[in-house]
């Protein structure tokens, strides 16, 4: 017999719902534990307590894969609504007492991960009641985020021009012709673009903005692009270049340490660097939360201080831990 609302409320906790949603979205107990800083037994315990409170099995193993039950699918929709309402309540209360608070969910494309932490540092010092989270995605995933409205703000380079979006460019993104420091091409006085492209081009996956920028450049300049290897992140491409597997076009901010150490070099190739801008983007129809508005205002009011040299200095002077 189903429990009354009072009985259910006495047995349920927000922590159980948080753990459940992590397991549901991550599709596994271990990944959910890593996300929440819990051990796998602790995650399992929370799920068992929740199943006992609801009187329903939420997950089952088929073979070695975890599958949500119909009850879990239903609960996930309700938990999303509950947590959204909690965010609105938190923001609403803070607004009424004159504070900027609540969550700020940012999704940044791979190239922007070198910039976002430095953007957030000063912003969060000004607004300590804002809780921020960052997801790193590729360009196609960023476009899906805009369609699904799953994040508050997107930071990306190549903004779609066929969608009703608000976009605020704030920093140049230089994509540079990158080689190992001992590459034979560097002995030449001048490097022809096609010679560079034919030197074993390592490229990002389909859906990447930096790949799209390079493809557009090659198309416009009637250059042939014949990559020898596709990799899933800028760091993977960078390490492949370091290993001597080939050459690449990479964001300058992603290779500053390697340039300073003399392990990588920027080739002087006609038409490079490719210049794009990082932008803060959100759907035109979106009504910004106070935290979103504060961040947008912060970026807009500091644009004149944002330049590549300033960010290079921040990145190079950040101490490495470990």
C-alpha cells in the first residue's frame, strides 16, 4: 500500500535524490560516486534507502550494464523539477534581500577551458554567494545545450548564425600553426600553407569548433586538408604533436607552457593564426537569472581589460600543483 505524503516526506532526503539523479545521469554507481565525492558503497546505500522509501526498484543490472526502471524514469523528471524549484527559491530569496546568489551553470567548448577559470576567479570574489559549475563540451554539444536550455551560459567561439541567440564577444582566440620544436619545416625561411598542412595534420573530431575553423579556412583558400589522425580534445592533439606524430592548429593559450619550455613552436605560415573570438552566448528568449545577468554585466564591463596578453600572463604565472 503506498505511503502517505507525510510518511514519504519523513523518509526521503534531498541527498538521496541528489545521489539518485547522479546515478541516473552518469549511468553507474562508480561514476556517480566520483562526481559527488562518495564511495560506491555509500552511493548504493543511498539508493537502497530511496528504493525502500518509495517501495520501487529504481535500477537493475542486465548483464554488466546498469539500467533505470520505469519508476526511475518517472522519478528523474520529478527530481529535475524539484531541484529547479529549489534553485528558483534560492535565487528569489537572495534577490529580495539585495544579494546576487544561486547557481551559474556554464558550458564551455574545449578551447575555452583555458579562459573560463580566470574569468570566474574575479567574478566569484565579487559575488561569493554564486555557486558556479563548468562543463567542457565540443561545439556540437554546445549547440545542443543552447537548444535544450540545459545550461545558463555557453562560452564558445563559432556562434551559429541561424539561431535566435544573444552573443557577447569578449576575447580573441588565436589558432596557431603548431609543430614540435625540432621539426624540419622550421629550418625553412618561409613555410607554404600547403606544405604545413601536408606535414601530418592532426585534427580534432567532427563537431569541434577549431576543426570547423580550419576546414573553413582551407575551403576559402583552396587548400587541401588531409588529416592523418583525429583526436578528441586539444590536450590529446597537443600531446600527439609533442610525441612527434605530426603538426596541428591549436589555440595559442593551450600551448603557452610548451612554448615557454621550447618543446613546441609556432610556424610562420601565411594565413595563420586563424583569429576567432570567444563569446558568452545564450538564447534570446531566455530570461537571465540574477547570477547570469551579473556575470554578463561583469564580462561586458571588463572587456577592455580582457586581451590575449593579459590571459597569457595569468596562465604562465599560475603555479602547477603536484
